[in-house]
C-alpha cells in the first residue's frame, strides 16, 4: 500500500524538512521518500491546499470508560474520537470499574485496541483499585508496557502514600501522574471560588485546593528524587510553582487541557453543566497565565481530559451533573482557535508530539525517511464546525459542538493504517 | 404593564421597573387581603403546581394561599413520597405534571441554579421558591417591600444582613434586590460564614455585630443553617448566641432604634432572642403577611392576565 501526500508543510523540529513544503511517500507504513516533487504513482494520493504534517499527536490523559462505564465510551468509540481528533497515541486514565490495577485488565484493554490506527497506552493505577490506600502492583503492570501510573480523577490525598509511590516507581523509571486537587479544600465545591461563584450562589473550589496539593507534591518529589507529571493545571499560581520547580532542576512536567486554555468561569452564568469540569474553569488571569506557560515551555504537553458522560449524566441540575467534557475530537480545533495569538504552531505541535514522547518515555517519531509513518495531517483553516451528527465519541458532552473554530484535522497514518476524516467541514 | 421576564428565576433578571410594578400590584393585593372576602377570581382558569424538593412550611403555605386567593387551582407536592424518591429526574417529574395541563410551576430545590436549568427544558412559567444557597427572590421582594412599607422607601436606607451569609439564599437575593433599589448593604457575621469574595458584589463586610447594628437602619437576621454546613464553621451554638446573637440588651445599647427582620424560621436563643423577635422593633410577622401579597403580585403579573382592576 503506497500513499503519496502532495505539497504538505512539515511541522517537526526534529526533521530536516521542518517548515518545508514537500511531497511525501509512505510505503507499507514506512516513510520511504520525501522530496520537493515526487512523480511516482501510488495507490492513494492526498492533495489538499494548505495541508500540514507532523508526527502523530499524543493525548496524555483521556478516559475511555471501558470496562465498567460502556454507556459513556468504549475503547472502540474512544479510538474513533482519537482518530477524528488527530491523535495517534492516547494515554488512558485508570478510573474504570474495576480500576486498571492489574496486568490482566491492561492486557484486555490492549487486546481490544489491537490493529487500530491509534496506539493505546493504559496507565495503571498507582494505588490498588485507585482507592488511595495501598500501593498497586506497578512492577507487574510495567510488563504490559505501561508508561505511567496515576489514580486519575482521584489523586492520592495521603501524603505518606504519595511519597511511597514516588519512591517505589524509581526502581523502574516510572512516572507518577497526579491531578492537582486537595479534596479536603475542594469538598462541596461546584466551580472556581471567586466573584462568579459568589454571584451565582454556588459553593466554590478555591485556587488553594490546587496550589496546596501542588506545593505538597513538589516537596515530596524533592525528597523522593522521583519523576512527577501534573495533569491539567488550571491556575496562574500553579504555572508559577511548576516554573520554579523546573528551574530548580526537579524532574517535574505538566500538562494543560484545551478547555482551560479556552474558557473561564464566566461561561457558567446559566448553570450549564457542560462546563462542569475538574479542576474547574478558572478566571481570565489564570487562562492568560496558562497560555503564557504553554508558550514559554513551562507547560509541556496537552491532556484533553476527555471525559465522556452520557446525556442523562449531564442533563440534570448543575450540582448533580457529572464532571467532564468529551473533547478529544475537537481538542486541536479548540487549541489552535484559542492559542494562535499566543503560541506558534511549531510550539503547539511540539507539545502534542516531541515532549509527551520524551516525558512518558515513548518511542520517538519524526518526519524522516526510513521512519515509521506515525503522522497527523491537519489544516489551519478559518472556520470549521463540529456538527453534532458527525461526533465519533459515544457521548456528546462537548460544549464546542456547533462552534466555529479555526483549524481542522485531516487524518492520521499510524500502525500501517491511514484514516482520513470526511465530515470535518 | 407586564413584567420584562417570563419566569421569576432570580432578582438580577428583574428591572427596577419590574420590582416597582410588583410592589404596586402587591399594594393592591394587600388591600384585598384585608377585606372580609380575601379572594379575587383572576386566575380561576389557571393551574399552578408547587413542587418542593426541600422541606418548607411557611413559603409553601404562603404560595398556596397566594394562589388560592387569586382563584387558581393548585397542587402541591414534596419530594419525599413522590416519584423523585424512586429516582425520577427533575425534567421528567415536571413534564409529567405539565402534561396534566398545569400552567405555572413554583419550585424549591436544594441545588443552586435548578430553576435556570428547568427553564431551558420546559415551556411553563417558573417561580423560584428558593434554590440551594443561591436565591429566594420572592423573599427578597417581600423583605424590600416590608422595608418600603415601614420606612417609606428602600433607597438610601442602610440594611445589615447578619448571620450565616454563606449558606443563605435569602442573603444573596436580598443583596441583589436592595442594591438594585438603592439601599446601602452590609453583611456581618463570623468570617467563616461570609463568602470570601462577597465584597465584590458592592456590600460592606463587618465581623463585629455591634458595629453592624450601630451602622444600620434595618437588621435582617438570618437563620443558622446547620443542615447545610458540611465543614466545621464555628465552635458551638452557645458561643454563637453569645457573640453573634441579637439580644434586647444589645439593641438597647444602640444609639438609635433599628428595625429587626428575620425570614424565619427563627432559632430562638441562637441568632435572635425572644425579647427581640417579639419586640415592637420587630416586623417579622409583617414580613409573613406581606409575603402573601408579594407572591400574589408575582404570580398574577407572570400569568399575563389583564383584568385585575375590574375584579378589584
């Protein structure tokens, strides 16, 4: 199978063709030729105006809900959403039922994800059943190619246990992934604590619930000399804390969600539960700080926090509605639409490709002759609208459905498979 | 003149003209309520459902009386013993009631914002009878109406709201209503019961009760809502009553006579002592009486009927 991609602009800081517009030939899953013009015939030719190519994108935190919550998402529908979103690699959160706590569950997930265009990396839980009580069998899970350990939506609250996990994973160069939430300080809270929560009469989640937790984990990291990734930071203070910790030389990295870069708690003025997420949407000051943190390298990668919820789980009183957005397939559209005035396309692509692979010790990829074709194709158009009818995820709890956004994912090539999006206009 | 809104969700949605219109209409209904026959047949072809997902005695009775005195047919139910306890959703519950040709819904709910959510999913008019820790707009209207009745107007008056500000929907809707009508507003109580960002709404914040009482013309004392507190927010009721409770001695020590209000039910001996609650400075029972007139006015104005003057 040969695929010829005509006149495509390479965005890949590791490639000699970076920023060049070239023709590119893929044969049996390998990039076999890159040239200014290729006249060879191919089984399939992709020729589009304004087409860009980069290494395949990595989502470092998503939830596909299987096993246990198949009414929200399955491995299959999740992979379809990833393809539509341009992701070739997805790290899955372990908050399934049962939690991803054993080698056998990991292997069953990998089995379901076999022979797909998207490579799935299930993250194992750091504590048994992600219950925050005892250390999970991380060494055993490591044998199944797990790249990181996390309790996902239920970050480890007990400081001693978090410390022990950080120490335990040093033996095998593991990474602990923590969502920065102190659940004592956030208890009962429904949105960011601030002027808007006061106006709306809703209990707030203070910035403090994030920064205290982050402070604590940075101290534990310094003591344990381990490796920590903070997923989904949401406040300006967190950006500053991570910046300082990195300057000090600690082995810390972090990610941000597309929606924290795009939205603030102003959108909650009608109590719309589609905007109920954890950590909560913060203020414009926080959003700006996150954008600057993404631009200056403090923030390393993008975690979509793709969190599908069925209609019934969201269409209820805000207080009772479940958290989360199923945003994976519109992640890049949202990112480019809201980041383009702050972050170059080169930098944004770096946070989706090179950096997550480095941080999570995955095989590196590059747009280079002889490399595996692990590719995302995209366009930077003025207006794209994700229609409700073309949503690939099993759940539609995505407030960006119907919005005009300014980019478009054209397709991916990975694992010898090429999947192009047809409904993205 | 009809109101600018289809529902009464919160105070912010109302214009000052809306509030004045509600007050003028309530003035008329108050006259009706003091006649031997306390009813008008204005809403005789209207059915109203009072849906209370949270316990309520005075608000529910006040709404029911207001509806009956307008001639409406009413049905009332509370969450316990209904299909809600069997797991039915809010939208299903309300749509089932509306399918029986109900025109208007009065709802109390424990979740902030629930009436806004409901308004996006049903066609009938909605009156918010209290949502979570957010708003209780008819209480705010009747409180402002009672101040206007006692002092002639609300504009320029100093109102201190005292006690559990954090868990009180009365506090927030009163703040919105009083500020809209030109009053100066202060909130006072233990710092743990006052939201951190409350000053951003344009109110003064005071932790010393005596200073708050010295400042104000009207003190609206709020109930300590022990049932809503999930965290330890103050030491003991004894200490609260000693340092934040309003006693006769404290009132008598002030340099002027202020008006005492309370939305009820009162925790006597906690936030308010009986010799204050029952004193001449208290207008607590006037508030209750005005509640019926205000609710009649709101229901009538939202119903869109135009025949009031003929019937009165």
